[in-house]
C-alpha cells in the first residue's frame, strides 16, 4: 500500500525517517525494549509529512480551507498591505497531528508572494499573526470575481521553515498544493468585505485543506 507523502518533506523524511528506521531495526536486534520509541518516531515522521488526495468541491464561487486545523478566528480587519481594504479574516491553527500541506483557497493568478522573517510565538498566540515569520500569497481575479484573496502561511513555536512552491504569474486551481509549513503553525485567509463574500465557518470548527468550504462569493 502506497503512503502518500509530501514532496516538500523529502529531506526530513530521508534524514529523520532514515534515523528512526535504522534505530528501530538495530534496537529490535539488540535492545528490544527501546524499539517502541524509535518505531513511534518513525510513525510520527511519516504521519506529519502525509499528503492525502483530496476531492475538491467544484461549485463556482467557493473559497476552501488552505490548511487542516481548527478555526480560531473569524473577524473583520483592515488589510492595508495587499488588499488595501477591509477584509474578512479567517485564522486556522494547525497542530502537530494536522496534515501540513497547504492548498490554494480558490482559483486565481498569483500576483505576489512575500516572505517576512519574524518571531516564533505559539501559533495560538494573538500576536503570532503580526509578529511571526510568515509568507503571503496573493491571488488575483479570485474565482473570476475580479478581486484579490490573500493567503498567509505563519510559523509557530516549533515551525522553522515555510515552503511556498508557487511564484508570481502562476495560475492556480482551487485546492491545488502550494507548499507546507513544517512542525505546527497557522494559516489565514483574507477576502475583501466589498466582494460580496459570505463566511460560512465559525471558530471551533475543524477544517480540512481543499475540502472544507470557508465561504462563497454571492
């Protein structure tokens, strides 16, 4: 049976997965009582970098979750950097057991990407959104509605690397893989208030990347 693994984690899979697998084999021969520790580490590494196939909803005008995790914030804010307007903000906390591959929240053309260094606060900390290391991805003509949608990948207390695998000019489909955040993190989606977008999720809901509908354009 094939285990679907993220291509963004090949280095970690080879290094840490190889060490865990080697430790499992060696301890099984010489120190059997330690074997469960290495076996558990191997399972964790494989689970963290899993990349399951997702059936993306095809109805027009939808915005789906860019990440697996729990919705921690649904609010309206000013977004002066990219959207330059008031926007619906949806924040998602990704735990260590979440799938960490990120997906495009909607169809659109990449107008900009921007990586900003910063702190590594707990992703559940209110200050993490503004202070932590992050990568912003701006999609133009989102769902053919002539507006921009902003997706942000934000590091956490353990996350030390953000992978953004798309570039300016790329045309993305809703639910397309765009990268990942390694070891606990946060994702955010911003949609202009004046775009006639209706949010359909609430804080506390568990969402899945490419599957769960965050809202729709009316």
